[in-house]
C-alpha cells in the first residue's frame, strides 16, 4: 500500500479503527494461526507468534487470510507460552477499507513466539512457518518485509520454530519479492528443494 493511499484511508477511518489498524496482524487458521506483533517493517526484527483464538461467535476453523485482520489490544513487549490476551478483531479490505469491527472479547493464547531478523546479503530468503496445508513464508529485509501463503508441491515437515529457506533463482535475477501466482523453487537446509505456488500475499511493507 502506498503512503498516499494509507494517508487517505487513515483520514476516512474513525479514531478507533485507526488505532486498530496499528495493532497486530492476525493470519492463518486453526493450528496454523499467527500474529505479526509490531513494530513491523523493513529493517525491523519481525515477531511472529503462533496462537490459538477462542470466541463463541467464531468457529475454531475460522481463517484470517481473506482480508487484513488486525487486533485492537495492548501489545506486550514480549510474550511467553500460555500467555492469554484479550482483543477486539477488526477487518480491513476492499469491502471495508475504513475498517469493520468483527467482534470483541477475542481470547488469544500464545503458544510460542519466534523472531525473524532482517536478512542482509544477496538473494531472497524467508522463514517458513505453519503446516503442509497452510504454509507461510516470512521475509524480514532491509528494503521490504513480506508474508505470503504458499502451497507446497510435496509433503514437507515444518518445525515449530520454522525453517529458513532460500528462493532458487538465476543469479542475475534481482531479489524482488514473491508474487501471487508465482511458481518458485525453495532451497531448505542441507540442499533439499521444495517447489511451491504462491497463493496470496498476506502482508507487504517497503521503504
């Protein structure tokens, strides 16, 4: 999103929605639900927390990838496994650019928090999180930061802390971000490769 568009949308939002837009981004579904805890942008170490969410009005299988969902809540400087937080869920997207309050009293339980430091160097690297059915790549960089959802072409086991991956591209190709619809070959540790299809871009921020 451009700075100009972000400014226009912020002026159209209520003060409550504008505050919610600055809260943690929630994405995923079920056992692969995550929070991107701020501050988050190019040059920042990204805080990615795996969480469980509970609310009487929301099924456990509810997904948060069809729009930009944010949590209005007090963000702790650090989290610990088992920590419980209460938040108000907001939805931002094409149908509700000014923000839509989905529900209040969302119970969020932190399972673990991992940090993705900015990658300095050539090439394009990510950290993979999630499950084979719901796999995400998180890029912390100095020029841009990004989260995409991908579909792996073969079975892959992802440890709870995630796994570092590198996009295998021709050496002369610039390190531009992965885009929805792109087919990519990832190099995991020990030289293993995995082909994936980028399904959607969950979040993107650039300088």
